[in-house]
């Protein structure tokens, strides 16, 4: 049994791990901790979690917990993931894995030194749709790849939300952008260069939207478009243009709700659907396999370093500061 504690009673936790755990026999959600103990108690009561710890440190020190799920604000991921690794816990950390690439590197080193799993929670990557997208590109069906696009745009006009808080490593490029960068890397190659970036600002430190141009080692170009508040209210998609055809995908991030993969070549047009099983369930199964059986993960800490390096470079190219870890 993999005994998991929740380091935070976040809104994402019920769908991301509590519900999926009911379908993974080897997993048990055994405890929750929050900065507000009353909130943790209410969360535990609602979701039938047997224990409540009165602090994050108490949970990390508990020998009856094997792994931690960290859904805290971006700027808090690093300090608690490192503490968890040093205490001998596996970690499933929400994305983006860290505030910046330097912090992601320290997290990866801590997990490696402890011999523990540190997995970034890019749940979409564990759905068959993500692998199918990558396989189509790799198959040569589209010919020589010329351009990749990835968009993650949704409206969040709640400007006091933590996702707009610089001290907690917020910003559209961090929240929406980490997905879009990761998808572009999946389709175009793992380590593109940032050519340029143009932000739309909420204030001098916080981007509410961003568009970045990439260049992959193959010579293909890429465009990453992200927004939490702009005229591009809703666009969750990706696509690839090749010399022999095109692929477009609607909703690669949460395909269990609805998705559509379309391929157009001179041989015709087809659409594919890869099922509606939850991405979070696939993700928890992969995390369990890694912790219990030592299997590799698709979204490793090392992969997270690369993703954060690109995000840092996008901020620099936009004339902005890369994010910093929270000090509290």
C-alpha cells in the first residue's frame, strides 16, 4: 500500500488525487494538512480522510506516510518537496514543478540523493492522447515538421487569485504556460530555444497573457500562446504543420471531458478519439508504479528542470524577471 498525505487542502486535490485513489487499490489517502487546521479538518471530513496533521512539518515527519502530494502555490513547491525528499518521502508535485529552473534543479538533486520519486503532475501526459500525438509526429506521416503551436488560454478575471501573485511565483506563463511549453516540447523536441516573447501585463511583474516564439533543434519553429485574461478567452489546443500534412488537437489537457485529434494529408482527413478515462487516474497509476515498482515516469524532475528553463527564458525575453521561490 502506498500511503499518501496531502500537503494542502487545495481545490484541485479532490479531482487530482482523492477521487482517482478510489480506483487504485494500492493507494490510500491517509492524511491532510493545511495552514488552517480547521480547513484541513473540514476537508478530511468531506473526503473521508482519516487523519489531520496540524502542520506541514508534522506530516512530513510522520513515518506512516510514504508519499506526499503537493498542490501548494508555485512558490512553495520547492521548499516542501526538498523537505519531503530529505525525510524519505516520494513526491507528486503540481506543475509548474518550481518557481524557476535553479529551484527545480535543487529539488531534483534532493530527490536523487534520497533515492525517492519526484514526479511533476502533468496529468495530460499520461493519457493515451498525448502519446498518440507524439507517435503521429514521429511516424513521418506529416513529413518534415515545420511549425508547432500550443495554446492554453482561459478566462480568470479574479485578479487577487494566487495565480496573479508574484510573491507566490504567479503569472500566466507559469500557470497556463507550463502546459503549453510542455506540449510544444512533446511535439517539437525537448529543448527548444526561445526566440522572442511578448507579454500582456496585469502589473509590471505579472503577465496576464504571453506569446512566445520558439526554435527547435530540427529547425522547426514554434508558437506558445497563453492567457488568463485577454481577448483570447478560451483556446486549449495544439497543432503541427509538416511538409506532408497537418495535425490539430482540441483539448489535449483534459481529454476526458472531450477531445478531437484531426490529421489532414494528401491521403485524406481523419479524426481520432483516445477515450474518456481520466488523466488523473492514469497519472496516479504511473506515480504508484514508480514508487512501488521503480518504474520510470514521463514527467520526471529532470524534465521539469528543462521546462522551467524555457519558462525562465521566456520571461527574460519578455523583459520580465523569472519567478522566485516564496520566502514564507
